[in-house]
C-alpha cells in the first residue's frame, strides 16, 4: 500500500484533481476579494439564500460520484484498472462545470499578488485533501480485501467539490499572516510619508455622500490650490497607502482623503495613518448596521474622526439628528455646521429633471447656484464642499463659478440618453438616504418611470424593515424590476402594502435578465433608474 509506486499514484491523482478543481474556485476567489479577504463575510456569501454555491458543487459531486460508480461496476472485469477508469468523470465534469459557470463577476477578479497567493494555497489545500482521501480509501480497500470496494476506492474523492469553499477559506487563512506582515510595513511607510507631508489634509467620512463631497471639494479647491484626492472609493488603509504610493505630496497644497468604516476603530486607524488637519462628517444613517450592531455604534464610529483630527482644525458636519450627537468642541475642533440651521447650507432647493437650483449660504454671504447635478442631496453635498472651500480661503464668486461647473460623479445618479430613453445610473447608491433621493429624482421625469434594484444591504436587523420602506416608496412607478433573491422579498412586500400594482412589479434572477426585459418594454420618453447594482458578494 505504501510502495514507491503507490505513493506516486496517490500524488499524481491528487495533483491532477487539484489542477482540475482549482479553476472551479475562481469565481469564489473574486467574491473573497470583494469581501476584503474576510473569511466570515465570504462564508456568509457562500450560504446566502439563492446563491447556490454549495448547490452547484453538490450537483457536480453527485454527477461525478454516480458516473464513477457506474464505470467501476461496468468495467469490473478489468480488475484493478476499473478503479482508474472510474476516474474519467472527474476531468469530464470539471471541464463542463468551467463552461457552465462562465458568467463573469460584476466586479471582476483583480489578479493581485495576494489573490494569486490565496489561489496557490487553495490549490495546495485541495491537493492535501485529495491526498488524504486517496490514502484513506486505498487503506480501506487494502484492509477490506473486497474486490468491489477496491474498484470503487476512488469514489469518495467525488466529495472534494463540496469542500472547495472550505478549502478556499483554509488557503486564505494560510496566506493571511504573510499579507498582515507585508501590509504592516507598507502602512508604516505610508504613515511616515503622510505625517511628514506639509499639505493640508482633510479626512471625509459619513454614511453617505463621501465620494461626492470629496469630488466636489476637489473641483472647488482646485480653483485656487493644487489638490490631490484619493481616487474612486479608495477609503481603507491599504487603499489610501496605494493611492499615495507614487505621489509627491509635496507638490500639492491640499490632500482630500475619503475614510470608510465597517467596524469600531476603523476611522481611528485611518486618522492615525493620515493625521488630518480638518475633517468632514457628511451625515449619518443606519448604513453598515450589519457590522456595527446599531445606530449608536455607527455614530460613535463616525465620531472617531473628530478625536483623530488635529486640535484647532475645522469639523465640517452635515447636520442631521444623528450628527447632532457628535461633540466637536470636546475634540478641540471648530465646528462648521452645514444644513438648514448651520453656518453654511443649501436653501430653497428646486429640483428638475435638468438640474438643481438653490441658495448657497456661506456664513453671512449668499449666492445663487445652478447645477446640472440631480437631486436635493447633491445640493447639500455641494454645500458641504463649498463650506470647506470657504473656510480655506476661496471667495464667494470662485465657489459659485466652481459649483456651477461641477460634473456628475460616476455611477451616482449619473444620467445618460439612449434611443430617447433617460438612464439614471445610481449603481453605487446603497444607503437609505440616497435611495430615497434617487426615487424622488426619477419622479421628476416625464413619460413612464422604471426602476431596477436588488434592494439595500448591510443594514443588519433593519434590513427587512428598511427594504420594505424602500418598496413603499416605489408604489406609483410604472415598472418595478427587482433583481435577485436576497433582499427583494421585503421590497416587494412593502411595495404591495403601499398599494403598488402587482402587475407592474417583477422579480428576475440577474441584471442581465432585467436588461432583457427593459429592451422589450422601454420606449422613447421613458426614464429608468438603476438603483444599487450590488457587488457579487451580496448576490
């Protein structure tokens, strides 16, 4: 059983299975990457209702097992060769699985060094699991001395596909110490660079509007200063470190840093990295309650930016019932409230399908603003950005000119026209406040009004109630297309409870199916809102 020839056999079969099954894990690797290589979040995705990760692997395992058993029995006359013939279904069905599972991820897998290491270590875990099975089943056949068991000895290897999610988690766990050590050195170098930088550093956090306020502030401040801002949604320690890696911060006057958080201490860690001179809290709502546990924890977490900002700096705060609980004075900061009763704010907001008009208050100064940006929330975002520019020395005229020249932020209520149809791309909107504003904007358009949405995420115990509330807001629209099976039940329930027409709502499994339906139904003059196109980790 443990002759050199047999050991070579076990190793060859195990290696072949690892090479065959590893491509079956690529989509899972993409989901793991989207989960920030967090094993628990990835595990939650694998068992999410309607996801069918385990269902597909169980089907693959069943087909292999059944075919192998049939071949082993049919070719039992071949003696010991029957066991090897029974291995033929493994490559056959593995290749068929690759072909059948060809649908790409919405957020494509990025082939980073870490992803490659996780994949390689997952392959090692598959090899070791296969080797353990191979040795175990051969030992059972050897000691049982029953011919049929000998012919079927490789049949238990069919269970390997079912273990792939667990083996990927194992590969990720094995890789984690290496990344942690490497990242620690990487972040230390970034911290040293940021602390030595003489530019004005402004940290921006909040439950919504971070990227928009960052982009608007960058555009306004650029009229007087050289400004560098973290790109897209680079709002984690590693994202910020990567953003500045090849940037000479000494060449800039202002550095705008978006700061995201899902857990207590995340913002404090980012402030320790950046050492901001001023800070912004755009607003607070029950976003990420799933990981924080409650709204009070969200408020406390966002408030970490106050204590993490240098004393004497400005704290620009978008005023709402939750941000009112933050105490900027305790952190020795100068609070600049931005809202209806704040030092700065957007007043008399008028929204149309062609843009937004409002009166911008900057202390005792006032000016009229006309922008092509859609929605009252964008007026408030502009007011926050304008407050920053005002306190950093821009004139009312410079701010007004800059505000009127602002462009759309990609995937945040960005309008397009195609074949006479208005498309509102709000794919990155996944919060309660933004969703409400997006639906309000959709209602401004003439013609029929369509919406495509999979619901809202990361709301924890509020997920059911808030998605039902979203559904209520959709009543009266001409077509409601819900995507997926994760959150849409609550959305549909709220829609129908609010008097929505059951004939106008439909649930489809994928965004592709939704687009096929729209292609059949849309006509010139219609408007369609794509609200929160969820990453794969939520589908």
